[in-house]
C-alpha cells in the first residue's frame, strides 16, 4: 500500500513539477519581456525629451544672444566675458554626445554625429564673431555673418534635431511590432506547455488525467480564442489545486497582454495628437523677440502711447494663439488675431505696408481652425510685400457660399513666377516633397495639411498669382457654428 501511495505521490509530484516549472519559466519570460519593453520605451522617451528641449528654445536663445553681441556693445562685453553663448553650445553638445554614446543604431548615431559637427562649426563661428565684435568698425560685417553663419547654422541644427526626434518616434512603432511578436511567441509557448502537462498527466494516471484534462481542454479553448486576438476571454476560476494556479496565471497573463495592446493603441493616438501639435507649433510665428525689441526701443524713446498700443496688440495676439488649449476658435477671434498681428507689423513696416480686413459680422459666430489665416497673412508680408519696392497692400476678406466659408488673402507684392506657382500648387496637393528650407512653401503646406486633417480632403487652400502684380490665397472650410 505504501508503495502504491508512494507511486501516486511521486506521479502527483511529477505532475506538480510539470505544471510549476513551465509556468515559472513562462512568468519569468513575461517579466523579462515587460522589463525590456519598459526600459526601451523609457530610453526612447528620454531621448525625445532631451532633444525636444533644444528643438524649442536653442535657436531663438542663441540667435538673440549673438544679436546682442553684434548690436549692443555694452551688453556684448558681459556676454563675451561670461562666455554665455559658448556655454549654451557646450551644454547642448554634452546632451547630444551622451545621446550619441548611448545610441545602439547606426542610423541614429549618424544623425547625432551631424548635430555634434554642426555644434562644433557653430562654436567656431561664435568665437570669430565675439573676437570681431570687440573691434570697432566691424558691425556691418558681423551683422552679415550673424545672418549667414549663426542663423543659418542654428536653423540647420534645429532641422537636424527635428529629424532625430522623428527617427526616435518611429522607434516606438518598431518597438510595438517587436512586442507583438513576443506576445505571439508567448502564446505559442503557452500552448506547448499545456500540451506537455496534458501528456504527463495521461501517463501518470487515468484517474488523474480525467480530473485534469477537462479543465485543460477548456483552458486550451480559451487560449485559442486569446491567440485569435480576443483578450476579453478568461479561464474558469472555479477550479482547484494546480489548475487554479494555472488558470489564474493565464488570466493575469491575458489581462496584462490586453492592457499592453491597449496601451500601444493609446500611445499611437497620442503620437498622432503630438504630431498635430508639433505641426501647429511649426506654424506659430517667430517674431516675438523682434516685437519686444521694438517695444524696448519705444520705451527708451519715451513713446508711451505707442508702447501701450504694441503691448496690447501683442497680448491680444498671444491670447488668441493660446486660446486655453482649444484647436477651434470663432471667426471673430481669428480676425482679431490677424488684426493684432498686422497692427504690430504695420508699425514695424509702416513705410511699405497697408492692410484692410473685410469679414462680415454674420460670419463671426462660425467655427474655424485656429491659426488658419495668420500664416497666410505672414506669408503675404514676408514673401510678397517685402520683396517689392514701395508701398504694398494686404487685403483679407471672407464670405459664405453653399454651406461653406471662403476666406481670401490678397497682396500686391512681388507675386510668383509660373514655375514657382506650379511648384507651390503641387506642394499643397502633396504631389511634391516638402522643402523645409523654403519657408513660404513650408508654411502653405502646413496650413493645407492641418485643414485636410481636421476638415477632410475636399477642403483646403488654392493659390493663384501674377508675377510682379499680385498673389491670392483662397481658403475653403465647412460652415459650422461654434
């Protein structure tokens, strides 16, 4: 009797071992996969965060400091003595050097190496301008070098940082595919483990097999459903002994896998939202420091009324730009936004700029995507009016027709040659690759893309121009009340 009991005990112990060892290995394997995913995900996010910190402020800050060194001799001595521009470059170099050393892909290392080389060249140009800034009579030369060397290099570095951020962002999708493969492998391993458990139980005892095979078969059916993509299924929880442990572990595994798949889906949605925010950030104007310089100049000249006007216009401009985080504002708010922008710019370019805005009040209550008209007005000023001789006009108008809102931005600036106009039209239609070095085409492309993403492909921008005479941009969006 003891021998029989011992044999049954041994078989039960063997069955227990067959159950526990594979489950332990499987659990450890899942933990390692989750840890690996977490570490890689954190690394990619940290890399994007570090790079994005310099993508936002580095260019504007360094351009401003170098402008002070060239244009303001009193503050220039302090900046040169404290080596503030070079310290900014050194800090940026340290960050991207650490990213370069930790990068495990040659593609990413190449991009980081380009950023580091550009920073080294930028530092050399900063040292040269600092040396010349202390020599009288070098103002014009340094201003030219500020435009051709410093601002061009900082723009290049910003573009290289954006390329690196895009590269790291794509790594998240690759990571998702890798995790998906690991999940499939884990499911196949689980099925194999369950088959081995079933075979061991059959060899030990028919009686033991009869008590175990039925729960295992039910569990196998649930496993196949989970393998087909249904992560809402759960194994029965009314079992006892080893099967209770097995079912519970399986349920936890499926729950974690389902949560992981849902997290990946949410992350993809967040990435899409982030891309739209980045796209909107690229459209926002970069004229704040110029306006502040004008305000400082007016204040020093004692022209208080004009200071109040400029500060009020600037405040109204950025109040609409922020809009409490809203993506859609009223037509009235958008009109106030471009009116504030043109008021500021007319003060700066009063000899060459006149403008008029004719948008009927009955359109004020309708909804419009924020930052739709301002980039086109900015484009008309910088690439139309400023490129012609004499006084120029910008006219903004709007009307409603057939359930749609139509807005027109017209200027009598330089206009576009037929070849240039054809290129801009193909760029807006997505038939030609975006050239980030072309601010006018890139701005129009961004607005067109935002309109298509938010309203659909049947809405957007159309452009027409007569070289040497005028340029016209028409925007068509659906008429939706706010």
